[in-house]
C-alpha cells in the first residue's frame, strides 16, 4: 500500500524532471559564455575592464591623479 507521498509517485518524478531541466539550462548558459570569446561585462576585454575599474576607483577617491596616471600608463 502506497499512501500519499510514498514510492516514486508523480510528484517525485516532477521534481527530478525540474532538476534535469535546470541542469540543462545551466549547461547551455555555460557553453554560450565560453563561445562568447571570453569577454567581460558588456563585451569588454580584460584591458578595458581593468581601465574601467581604475576609472571607478579614481572617481570614488580611492586613488589620486598621480597614481591614476601611473596605473593607466601601465595598462597601456
């Protein structure tokens, strides 16, 4: 006698199907990212991204103009 929730009823199979669907979506997203050429956010390359971070730190006041210019030269 199988009561409510006993055995491999439809509810359990639905849960495993949902987990399988989530795994397939994760794999598709990871493959799509790997095919995108390894660019960062908004299509930035690594160098563009580093310069964006440097500009953000300067705008926040974390670094001064001298340090900003020196690091910008290093990135170029």
